[in-house]
């Protein structure tokens, strides 16, 4: 399913930035037959080739076909969520970690969303690609970040807090049990920008 996920996410990414408008455009961009690309997107192993996926990744990365090497990033296992992501990235070998292909450049790792506090935009079970950022440069208030805290990883929309030295973490799910809460910045070990949400297919 990894190759199919990568192909579908590349298609979505190209649609999102307006480089293509439909599957015919996608096939033309990849230099492949339309029917074959549609079959590949449907999961047909005869057409879902490494070459096709590499072309899709190259198209997303906006580099000439043939020069792109698909970036593979670790998929952090669920059991690692309660620990430090910084410690995890410094010692990947501690976990039997699956590697996934990222259709976008700059991802540090992939991680699975658990719980429904960020639904429907980030449903439980979805995988997100994250990139570590320097929060001392600037913070995009209102953006969704994965925060590596002393109590584990939390995926939240981050807003400016009225309290000095704190940020407000908000859920996207409007259910009353998901009230905003504050986290002291001294308890945040690292900030990660969400680059892409992976398909649940």
C-alpha cells in the first residue's frame, strides 16, 4: 500500500498547488498513458510501478524526471508517541521503524494521528509528514503543529496565549471535551510543521 499511498498523495499535492486539474493532466505530467495511470491509482499492481511512483514524486518536488531519489522517512510507531521525538530522531535504531516514501521534500518523519480531537481534518489513523522548524524565528499563529512536549507528542492548532511563556493549544473537533489548553514553552522540546496528511487508503 506504500506505493499507492505515495502516488495518491502526489496527485493530491499537485492538485492542491494547481499544477494539475484532473487525472488526465496527471498522466500527461508523468508522461504516461491515461488508462495506465488510472489503473495504477486504483491499485492495479501491473501499472503501479516503482518508475511511475518515482515520476510522481519527482513532479511534486519539481525536479527533472530521472534525477529525483524518493525521500524515505521513518514512520514513528505509536508506542513512541509518549516519549520524546527528539530522543527518537537521535536514536531511530531503538525502534523497529517502518520507512515510508515522502512525496514532499524536507519531511523529518511521518507519524500516525491517534484520537479524534483534530477530526475531521486530521482523522485518527491518518499519517502526517512533519518537518522540524525553528520556533525562535517565528511562529505562524493559527497553524497546526506537532509539538514534542515533556508529556509526549500533541497535534494541535497553536494560538498566541495571553500568558507570558505559554502557547494555547486548540483542537479542531468542536466537541466540548476538547477544550483549549495551555502549554509552557519551556516544556516544548521541539516544534514540527505539518507538511502533508497522508491518504487513509
